[in-house]
C-alpha cells in the first residue's frame, strides 16, 4: 500500500481510473474515423520522438504531422497514450498562472510507477488508502471520491487485512469508518486546531467527502463551497470549518466573501490580514511572460 506518496498520485488510483479514461479516448478515435492500428503506430512514433526527453505538445504535433498523418491523428494518439499511462503530462512552468504543456515517456520520467497492478488489487489498495487518509468517512463518501460502485468499495473493505472501526458522527446519518490503527492514533493524541487556511480551488481534503460534507460546511449549503459542476471553490477555512470563499482578481489582489454569522470581529481582522499576505505571495509567482522565478521568490510561495 502506498504510504509515503500522496494518494492522489498513487499507482492504484491510476490503474482504477485508466479503464474509464481509455474508453472515452477510444470513443473520440472512433468518432474521428480512425482505426486503432493507425493510432498505435502513431503512439510508437511519439514515444520514439520523446526518447530524447519531454517536448511541448505543439512541437510534437509539428514534428509528427504530415500530409499523410493529420494533426488530429497526432493529437488523438497523444491523448490515448496519456490516458493509458504510456506518456505523462508535465507542466514545465515556473509560474502558477501559466501552463507549459509538455509530455514525456512515463517509464523514463517516473521509473518507479507501476501501471500494471492487477485492477482488483489496485481497488483494494486504493480504498484502504482512502480511509487511511480521509477516515472517518462513509461508504458514499468513498464512492464519490473513487467513482467506484458500492459493491466494489465494500468488497475492498472486506478484503482489507486491517480492522475497521464503525462510528456514528453528527456529519451524516450513515455510519463512518476508519482503520483501527488510525482510531487508536486519534484516541491517544491531544486535541488540535488548524487555525486559518486559504484553501485552493479543488482542495483535495474538501473534495474527499460527499455525504458527510457537513463536517466542514456545518449548516451552510453546498453552493457556499462548490460550484454547479461539483468543483470545490477557493475557500476560507477556520479550524476545519468553511467560513467563506476567496478569489484572485485581474488587478492582482485577493478578495473574499464571508458567510454571515460564522466569524468574530477578531477573526475577520485576521482574515483580512491573511488576504493581503496571500495576494503578496501570489504576485511573486505571477508572470506576464515565461521567465523563471528566482530561488528566493520560490521560497516565499
């Protein structure tokens, strides 16, 4: 089971997601009137090109397209190879407001990554890792986060070598689960507070829950922290509870909106000061060009 790396980058998660993502990529290939043998040949050409190192996607298109090989073919082959894990996307930029989309051969760039894990084993490891990172959580929380069925989640939990603790929490009418080891760790630890945090768009901790979102929303409606398509907004969180949202403005300032009745005057002053500090830090990483930041600037981000 992965323990040192972020679960969002685990081998298991890649294996579980790959089948769904490959299916969508194949559908695009069929809709374009291409056959898989042609796409496979283009993937071979792409990996051969990238043996020398990562390249910008436009460079790949320019070098591989020809009157006989359309740009559409190159792009669809690139996407399919990415979804399958043959290639990896590398955002080779030093500025948070710009993307430099390059691709590399996964086996070269991440030699320790194993994308051949058996799917059944991958699901078991993924669910165990989810509850290890985010428990206590409900079955529906795990389904939301993983995209797996209830049966798949329950099967993985049943096959886990560890012991489960079942809890009843105020966050959901459904029972929540966490591993026995994590429960013991929690029971032996002193109460802690996390203070003020400005969380980024699609924060992984808030995204980890669905049924039990009231753990951080309280009585706030979901649209106070999520947009219409389920993405997490940039939020302001105090001791684990959402108290507002914030945003980056074109004039390179941070503005925010607080939920009514959720903060004290002293907290609001602290939030205002943090908004100013956050804006100063973000301006250091903002660029209108592709120049690289200095080491001192990166340290401050």
